[in-house]
């Protein structure tokens, strides 16, 4: 990856990390399920008219939308509405990596590797630290709902493995969003009542508008277009490690903008959780391996040997 590609990956990290702040802005004035419906309405329209139809994969992609879009974000927005701080939400949601391994083991009968089991245990210990240290201002219900969002995301990940080749991430993002707006709107009417929903729809605030525009346009569309383009050009081992920076941006931005200052136990639990994710996904091994190779090349240069040429996955 060249420096410009590193900058693009970091741009996605910032877009996704700041995303939690804009969710918080919208939740101040609108009920969570209605806000999710609005977000994915603008993910679908007008993009669906310009993104190629995923032939042979539509049914599976719609199932992915049920779990990865409707389930994940419906529960995440609800958790934050119930009182889970934006920074803490950006950390807790990352346990989806460990949940994905567990779901794959149960559904696909994939036996986890020893490294994955160790990573899962580290991540779960981090969750336990966070859960046991929650302040009185953060309801346990909000924490548990956020775990439900992570589990829904994990199920979507496992379903996504069955998507046939030829369907890219942009197609999956846009077409999977098709199943979100109407069910979320219906649930909002059921949970919040017609009067509250109609009042919200007829009186959108600047916070709601900013939330919908940012989460749909920047986080969902721009973020995923860049991210999937990088994954298409470079090995996942080079791109995936950047995703671990998202919670860091989420915590720092929530601290600076919203005043959500994390406690020491939350930081310790978050660090354990992210370490568990890094071990589970193999990112930690990739980072340490790259560092080791870099040191070896440096030693060869010192003793006068010519360093090995790096292989590039780019075509140009």
C-alpha cells in the first residue's frame, strides 16, 4: 500500500469513528428505530438506481440486510438511546469479531483455532470488565442491547460468506439496505406510537438532518466504497488492521465533542476487548509479523545485503 492508500484507510477510520457522535445527535430528537429507517432510506435512494443488481445473490443479501443492517443498527441505536455512551458503544460493538467465530462454529461447524479461542476469551474478559464497571448513568439493559447488536452483526457476517463471487461490497451495502426502512418504520409506529412518529417526521431538527446525512452518506456509502475498494486491491491483512483504530477515534471524538469521558475500568476493558479482537482475527500476528520482517530487511541493509522486493497486489 502506498501512502495515499494509508490515508484513505485512515479517512474511513475517522468517518466510522465519528459516526457514533452523529448517531447521538439524531437520538436527541428522534426515536431510534425511526432514525434507523431514515438513515437506510437514504442509503437505498438514489444509490439503488445506479448500483448493479446482484444477480443470483439477492435473497442472501436481503437476509444479510436483516441482520447486518436492520438488526445491528436497530439494536445499536436503541442501546445508545437507552443510555450507552457513544465512545463506549464504539468499543462494545467490536466484539462482533469474536461472536462471528462462535456463530460460524455453531452454524457452519467450523472448529475455532487455538488462537481464535484465546482471542475470544480475552475479548470476553474485556466485556466482563466493562459490564462490571458500568456507572449508574449507564443502564445494564443498554449494554446488553449493544451486545445483541454485535451478535446480529456477527450472524450477518456468517451469512455473507455464502455470497457468490461477482458481488462487490457496494452492491451488498446498497441492496441489503432495501429491507430496513419499512420494517423499522413499522416498528417505530408500534413502539413509539403514531403520534410521536408523525410529530418527529413533520418536525425534523438540524441534529436529525445532520445525523441522517452523515451516517447514510459518509459512514455507509463513502466509507464502504473506499473500504471495499481497498480490500479489492490489497490483501485483507494489510487493510483490516486499520479497523481497530475505529474505537480509538470513537472514544476520543465522543470525549472531545460530547464530554463522554471514559473511566479507567472502561479503558482497561476496552483495551482487552480490542486485544481479543486483534488476536481472534489474526491482525495482531499480521502486525508483529510485519514488524519482524521490517527489522530483518533493516539488518540486511546494514550488512550490505540487498533487501527483498516487496510484492504488490496492485495491477498498475
